[in-house]
C-alpha cells in the first residue's frame, strides 16, 4: 500500500480574499491487498468507512470509504482551516495503517498464541 497525501493552499476573491485548503488523498493498493479487500467485502458500501464525521468542516461527502480509494484516483476535500485539513489527513493515514494491519492479519490462518 502506498499513500500519497498533500494539502494545497489557494486564495479566491477579488476584494475579500478567502484562503482554502484542499486535502488530496491517493492510495495505491497492491494486487494482494486488493484481493483481500474484495475477499472480505471491505470494498462494499456502506461496509467500510475509514474516516467519518468531517461534515461541516469539508466539502464533499464528509466520509472516506475504502471503495472510493480502490481505483487509485483518490479523494479530495476542501477546508477553510489548515488545522482541520491536517487533522483529517492524520485520521486518514492512521485508518489506512489500521486497514493494512487488518489485511495483513486476514491473510494469516487466524490462530493466535499470546503469552502473558
């Protein structure tokens, strides 16, 4: 899995300048990861939401879905605040790391041995 993120800053308006921040999130899954995602149904809406609850802070759906990242084109979200853009960027990266762990462990046999 390869994750590419960036935050672009832009200004609009002739008289009253308004700064916005665009979060771009692109994920490239390996063929093995794609197979695991499909096998376990992680790509089916509304089965897997990576990040939710960003309504009011961003334009768009306010959610980041596994299925929306499968094609490699990515997702974009517009924010009025750099802190919010950075926060959602951090949440998305953390959720993708968790997904990677789930995909890795789902390819195992499922048995565990824990010594305390």
